[in-house]
C-alpha cells in the first residue's frame, strides 16, 4: 500500500528527529582542545602504524563493568619517544607495558599522562624508525551506557523476553575508545585483530571474524576468541552477548566461484522468524556481488546478530534489530511500495561502502552513508527495474533538510549533516545521470571497490576517481552539493510563439561565498523534442535556446534524473 507524499513527509520528520539526533547539525559549533585531540592526526599519532590489536576483556554484566587488556602491535614510522592512544577518561588504566616481541616475558612498565580522553605514553628510550613493538594496556571500568543506541555511542545492557542478559555495543562517531584503548582515528586500521571476550556462564559472545576458540574457565565463565583476518576500522569492532541460537547457510556466486558462509545468531524465540526474514540475504548478495564485486571479507564470512538496538554495520558481524520486519521497523519510509528489510540491505551495503573502504576522517562519512543509501536504490533496481529505481531514489528528496553541509569539519571528529544519507545518494544519482552511460557508471562503482579495497581514503579521492574515469570534471558539482546547503535552481524564462518555444535559462545558486563556487555549471536534460529528452548545459550565466514545434504544455525538465529545483517563468509576448 502506498502512502501519500504529505504523510510521508510528516512521518519522516518525526523519525528524522530520532534517527539522526546524534549528528552535529550546528556548523557554528565551538570546538575545543578535546576535539582536536580526538580528531586530529597529530605527530604523536602519525609516528606509528597499528599492525595488530589483541583485545582481551571480561564483561561483568551485573555490574556493567569490563576489565582486561589490549595489546597494540605497532610499527614506528619515524623516531619518537612519546605517542598517543585513546581511552575515555572514565575508564581506569591500571598499567601500560612495553614488550619487544609478542612472547617476551620481560615487560617494561611505562609512564603515561592523561588529558581528556587522550593518553600520552612515554618511552625511556627512543623508539627507532621501522622497529616493531608491543604496547599492552591493562584497564577497567564502567563504560558509557548508550542512551539511545545506536545513535549515541555506548553499551546496551538489556534483558531478552525470557529475562536473560542481552548486551551489545555501538560506538560509531563517539569512538571505540569509549570501551577499549586504541589509536582511535579512522585513518589507521590494524591488518588483523584478535577479540577475546569472557562472559558469564550460559551466555555466548559473538564478535567480528571467525570463532577460533571457546574455553570454559575454572570459574564457569566462558572465553570466546574471534579472529579478524582483514583490516578493520575501530568503530566496527564489536561484542554481542546473549543466550543466542544459531543457524548457518552458504551463498555460492557463480561469477566469482566462491562460497561465502552465512551465520545467524538470534534469540531462541525468534528463530523461526529469522529463518524466513534472512532469506533476503542471498538476494542482496546476488545484487551487490554483481554491482560492487566479491564480498570483501570472504575469509571471515557474513554474520547477522540480533541486537537490542536497531542495527550497525559491524564488519562481518552486522547488528540486526529490525524486529524481523520489512522497511524501517515495519514502515515504508520511501512511500513507493517497494519495501525490503532496511537493516539487512543498508547495513550489508556498508561491507563495501564503509568497511572495505573507509574514510580517513569522519567529516567525509557521506561516502559511507551516501553510497550505502544509494545501494538501497540499486537493490530496488536489481529486483524491479529502472523505473522502480527512479521512484525510490526520488523519494529521498523529501528527506533532505539542507541544514548544514554534508562534509563536516576536518581534524575535529566532526560529522557532517544527516543529509549525508539522502542528499549523498541523490548526488550519486545525479552523477549517474550526467555520465549518461550505465555501463561506464556502474563500472566506476565496481572499480572504486577494487582500487581502494581495504584502504582508507578522503572525499577528494572519490571525487577525483569519478572525474578521471568518466572524463567529466565533477569538481564544481561535488563542491556545491557537499560543501554548501545550496541546491541549484534551474530558472527558465519561456516565451511561446505560435510554433516554437524561446527559452532563456540559467542556474541560480543563491548567495555563495567567494571561496566556494562563484561560477557553476551542470548539464541537465529537457525535452528538446516532444517526449524526447536531451542535454542542455546551463551555468550561472544566461543562455538562450529555441525549441521548434513545441508547446509549453509539452515542455519538461527531467527533474527525476537530477537533484535540482526548477522555476519556470512564462513570458507574455503580447505585452
């Protein structure tokens, strides 16, 4: 059943206030040293490269308390005697040790100081360039509890319907350092990671990667050891603790001739629902394999884990809390009638857009969320065709607020507007329409994955890649859509004589600062013949065109192909 445009707008506004409450919409926010310590890649962070994390903690659910250690294997990029790691100030550091090798019994205790959520570790001797060392941090405390997971970071300490513990963590934006010590900057991912979580008797922990070992300890608690064999960004590292029931499947892709394991961990009373709902996974994989290439974490497999919050794109371990319903908690936010399980499709898209390729700075998170949202529209196209795709992608226009730019402030751990979801997707849709060659455009999407797989990047890397591969300079378009709240308005002054249309046209981009886009141009399609669209090339300067044998009633702008506004002014030639 389709809902009206008006009811869709009302519904979205209500949900928007909930869904994106964690994002910083105030471009005038005052930043402090704390923000710089968290967001900047300072000399004490850039001096070393994380190679491996070994996280080993015990989770005391009754007291909402964690304790244990994290060992950081790092490579010295240059000589240094002091480095920065990150751990929230409410978490206690018991001691920090330096080891020369992973199995070295002798450890040197190190001095450290703390400022806000930053920890500065001092070495008695200079750490020489290209040397490899092991830093072991012993810590404990009550980590931040999420007030509204996953939109604000922290632990969710819940109970399932049978009264058994149900624990999860989500920390995108807030930072992984709210619960474990690390170099909490997206630009540095470990090559691999070991996640060891000890939980109370009768419970299971599910984390990223493959389960390598399960050990029942003398006190009856159980240690689960998960190994991640690919680079992983910090906010993707997760734990999920519950009385889970699991089931498995496989997906074989004929084009790549690979077999991907599918593992599902759900609350026992939802087992039958999960078997039915998770059938959408294979449809999604078939579509995304074709569009974006092979699933990027084949060795670690694909998992969905039921969580006490809506969802999160945790690498190879996607958090699922959509109540086994299609849409967004059962609601069709697109208003198109084309509905799917939002969490399965959107969060799985992040395995390619956000996990395989990750932005260096969260200011560029539009890449994660814009491409993730655009992947939803492509999924609709996979299932129902291009016309359905057009309906779905254009429904995103009603969700754009244009309150602040999509790109946040760099080096301050500052995300851009929540518009990064709908407006980011509409920007990509507009680029597709300008390229006007689906083979080329879709090839570029797949090439981005193969070229940047397991790497971190900046917005300018994506912008340059698309421009270079398409042969079209998109720099002005990216600047306007990403760095301002301006949507180009196509002004058309139309004069009709008995047979023809005389049209003067230009883009209006309002008040633009000199350092933004003083001049703007972008091709769009209009009806140059009856029911036949073709390109014109408007800019902020006036241009004129005569369209033969057309009436005003037959004239159209292809606004469904571009994210633009239009204003048509009828000129009375009788005056």
